[in-house]
C-alpha cells in the first residue's frame, strides 16, 4: 500500500497547494466609531469585545470603553431591566433559561448578564452560565454574558451598569441581571434594575433562614420555584405565607404592591404569569412616573458610588499613603493614636501637593 506521506528533499519545488506568499494579517484595531456603528447594528462579536473593554482595568482600555459607552448612551434606555436573585440551589439559571425562552418567543430581544463567583486562582468566571443555559445560548434572540464578580460590591461585576447601556444600544429590550446569591450584592443590583425578583424554595417559613429582611423588602415579586411534584403543596403554603407577610412591609415608593407567586422552571409552569406581572409593573410605574424618576435616582446613585470608588482607589495607590500606611496602622493598633487621627494624617499625605 502506497503511503500518502512523502518527504520533500532539499531544493525540490513545494506542492502547489501551499501558498508561499501567505502572510498572517494583523488584526486591525477597531476605532470608537467602528465599535459604536457595529453595536448599533446588533453585531454580537463587537458587542462582546466592547464589554471586555469595559471590564478591563487597563487605562487605555478604560478610556476607549468610556468613549464607546458615552456614544451609545443616547441609544439606550428602551428596555425593562429585571434583577433576579435567590439563595444557592433555588434554580436561578433554570428559571432564567425558561423565562428567557418565553420572552424571546414573544418577539423580544433578551440580554442576560450573569454574574458568577470569581475563581481565586484564575480570577475568571467559575460557573459559566452559558453551559447551564444550553437552549438559551443557542437562541438567536438572546445574548448571554457571564462575568466574573471580582472584588466588587457583593459580587456584582463592577461595570454591569455600563454593560446594560451597550446591550440596550445593540437592540436588546429586555435585560436580566442574575446575581450570585442573596447577600450584599442585592443592594447594587436593586440600584440598576427596574424590577427586582426574589426566587425562593418551597418550605413554609424555613427559607427565611439566612435571608435578610431588607432583601425581601426590596423585592417587587417573590417567586417560589420548584413548585412541582411533592413540593407543590409546600410551595402553595409558602406563597400564602409570603402574600400575608408582604402586606406588613412599608409601602414602596413606586406604590406597587409586591406579591408572591409559584412556578416551576423545570416544568415551565407559572413562567408566563410571572412575565405578565412584570409587564403590569412596567405599565403601572410608567403611568405614575416612578419608572423614569427611579432611573434618574439610580444614575445619581452610581455617580456618587463611582466617585467614592475612584477616590478610594487613588487613595490606596498614592505613593505617600502607601509609604506611611503600615506605620500609621501599627500605631493605631498599638493604641498610640486613635483611628481618627491616623486617618486624618493619611488624608493629609493624600491631599499634600
């Protein structure tokens, strides 16, 4: 049997199938204008690249990212932003996929910003929501972006708000922000979405364990997931308990009355009704002007939050502060000076010209 492999001897002519003039083209860097044009045309690849720039800590990337976000800002805002949270194991990813499939079946364009826990080794996203939302990942009307939470507030990706602007400019009119779990992150998520949905497991009042009252107070709806099979009766009891309990909380600024519902993301039951309630909320708050007022307050909140974070970052990287921090910290710990005097001296170093 003749072998298909052959060795070219020195000086022999190369086969015609090899293009000797081939040169790898260096990828051309997109300009800000190129990015914006492609995003407005719904180019997912360029949208992903823009989000990567937004999430980058490199100064040159940040400069370019902010120019892109600012140019996209006039084309954003035409969406309903939904925050989705819940205790680990409640089935957030299954719920998001089931709800996402329903929303896109209605002709809506959906962007899912899934905030994953960060690996302490690679600092990358651990869970990878795309692997847990197989059907939605292949849906042409859905865009899923897992982001590593890093060290930002409660696990919410530092640049999620800017990412929302880019996604809206790309034509996505429904935004889901899925958080790691119940905790400090909910404060940040609540301040960047229109509707806040809390997912809980069936179990009477047991699911209250480990859930702060403040998280329940923030919820515009509580959905008891996994309401199927043997859990159905317990889910109905939980719904009744929460409906009664929600009336005891102070009225919301939106004048919306929060409610509790049951669903099964696995069996795809209750999903349609939950989406209808979200739409009712949108109509209700737009009619009483709370929808737009809330977004304006959120923009103000993130202005103040960004200033605080920027000042903190500059303070911690200031050369004089870094040089004297350990000494002053030791004096505070040893009781030589008060924490307030220590902070004042560090601030003097920071503000010194």
